[in-house]
């Protein structure tokens, strides 16, 4: 269970994936030779081909080889006890791991917290909003705005000045 949860947490924090995208991630979605991860964005129906980051790949391999029960199920993340079938949700696993680590985020504390945190961390790294939206699988740049509301000070720092306007004091 620990290897499975660790791999899921890395996917959440590295790519900002939705919980449904993680639950539906299949063995065929990983191209080990090309080191890519094919994401089916559950909410928008879009697809992304992302680089398989080394820590994520290592965590997935570790889980697949040492933690995942033997089964014909093609989804990567499955229950730890028989019957071995895909996870129906990951909220409780994520919440349990956050609590065990002593992490108490303000507001919600499930998988979506990682999605917001990833968006904010990318903004702080000066990644353009369009690129952030593409990673998160958004159809439009406007869909990314709610994820960045926590980074108001960062947005102010990169805001363009309006010609002919004096700075507010």
C-alpha cells in the first residue's frame, strides 16, 4: 500500500493530475522506452503526452514490481486486497497520507490540493499561464485562473503596467 500511495502522490505533485486521471491510468499509458506518460484528461476529454520524470518512473516501477498484486487488470492502481480491481477513489488514501505526515492544508485536503499547489509552484517558477493550463489539461487559459488565486502576490509581481497610469501608493 505504501508503494502504491507514494507513486500516486508523486503523480499528483509532479503533474497536478486529477484523481480520476490517476485512477484510470493504465499500464499502456506509460512508454518506458520513450520515457513518456500519456494522460487522458477525464474532465475535458483531452490528451497530453508528458515526459516521464525519473522519480515518478522509479516510484511506478517500484510499485509495479514490488507492491502491486498479480492481476490481469490494466489500470495501474488497484486495491491491495482481493478482489483486485481498479481503485474507485483515492481521496481517503491521500488524506490519510497527509495526516500521517502532519500536513494540514487550509480548506480541502484531498488530491485536488496537489493540483492547486502544482499550478502555484509553476507560476512562481515564471511558467506562462498557458503552459500551466496545458499541463493541467485545461481547454482554455481562463480555466487555469482559479488554480492561481492563491498566488495573488506572484501575479502582482508579473503584472504589466498600464501605459499612462500612475502607480498606486
